[in-house]
């Protein structure tokens, strides 16, 4: 069960992160930006990315490496231990708002829910210095991810278009004892 829940969390995180990599500015009044901030206060290091989505849209189709090709991500079923990711996402997409899974263990808490049109995944590692992962993906983005005809692919380009139409969105936060990661989309070209 724990492996399945981790797989669900990985899919949610992947969708959010990949979803911010490239999207066209279709009906948006202004350029949209993908922001990524990684901070490691202990080392005094930080990385900030402010990527115009129109630039990412042009670059995405040129990347054909590993599972990413022509704006699609191929899911290797072996990576998910025989879990049908598309079936899970489709089931969540068509279900009413609900808290689907809550697992509380000594060292980890996991919550998977659908609320206000968003897929929400929270993972808490309760060990000392453990990670906190929060992923929020609009269900319209999930629909777009599943829009490809191939069973083992997610359509990243379509998901990015859907994300653009959703407006400003905080997609991912990850915190552990030393690092903090935040991924979001908005119309500002800086992180200020």
C-alpha cells in the first residue's frame, strides 16, 4: 500500500512539475511564467527560475530525452509497480470532491483528495528532518494530461495549455530539514 501511495504522490508531483515546464499563452492577457525557487539556507545557496511559458512552449518539442518526447511523457509501467496511473487519474477526475486516502503511520502521513476542482496530495515524513510535500494540480490539467490517445503517455503540452487557462497557481512545495522548493505559475516575470 505504501508503494502505491508513493506512486500516486510521485505522479501528482510529476504532473505539477512537468505541467509548469511549457505552455502556450493562448487566451491569457499577459505572458505567464513558471517560477521555481530552491533554497538551502544551511549552505547559503539558492536557485531561482523565472521561465516565460512561451519560451518553454517552443523548447519543449525539441527535447527528446528519456521519457520526454514531442511534448509527451512516456510512463514506464515498471516504474509504478504495475499501477495503472491513467486509470487512477481518470477515476479521481470523474469522482466527486472527497478525501480519498488518508494514511497515518508512525513515520509518514499521506493524504490524497479532490477539492474545488483540484487534485491534492500531501505527504509528511514524520522522522526527524523529514520532508513535507504538497502538490495541487487543477483537474483540468489532469484531463489534459490524459488527452493523448496512447495509454502509456501523458500529454504535457496539453496540460500546460490547461494550466495557463487556470490562472495563478501554487503547484508544489517541498520542505525538508535543509532545503525548500516551491513551484508556481503566475503573470509576474520576477519572484518578488
